[in-house]
């Protein structure tokens, strides 16, 4: 069974100095049981963690996890755990969201979010 995982591609531009988030790939197709890796570049480091959300069309976003590049492991939202989900960082601005064994129910849009200190606002993509 194939499942489609989407990332959002809009950019917030209401504040000149707002952090721009870039997620790749824009669309990821995976078979069940495959590992899925989505990437998020946060452009500028403001000492804040990165959170990941899952949104099924027509439903509210679900908080999946939060991770800071200095953490040893992520903090998870209700219903999500390290059994299947993880996050890593290769630097203080490059993050990965990992689904260890994809399931049909994972088909959704996923987006990363961080806090922009200069704008005093949450920024997500």
C-alpha cells in the first residue's frame, strides 16, 4: 500500500525578519513499513526547538514531537512515541523528522514549526 506524505510550501512574509522554513521533499511517497525522512531547514538559529505537526485533511493539526539539536531525544505529543517517530539534527538549523515504519494512517501533511525571537511569533511551514 502506498501512502502520500505532504509538506506545506507556503512562506510567511508579514514580518521582514521572519525566519523562513524550508521543508523537503514537498511530496514523499512511501510503501508501508518503509522509513520516511522529511527535512526542515530553519534558516536562522534563535536557540529554539523545532516542532513537527501532522494534519489530516479536514482535521486539526496534531502535535507529534519537539526537538532541539542539543537534545538526546524528542518530546512527544499524545499518541506518538519513539517506537515509530524520531527527530535528528545535523546542525542547529537542519532538522529531520523520521517515521520508522510507515503505516497507512501516516498519510497526511506534516509541517515543522519554530519560534522566531525577532518577530516574537511562531513560524511554521
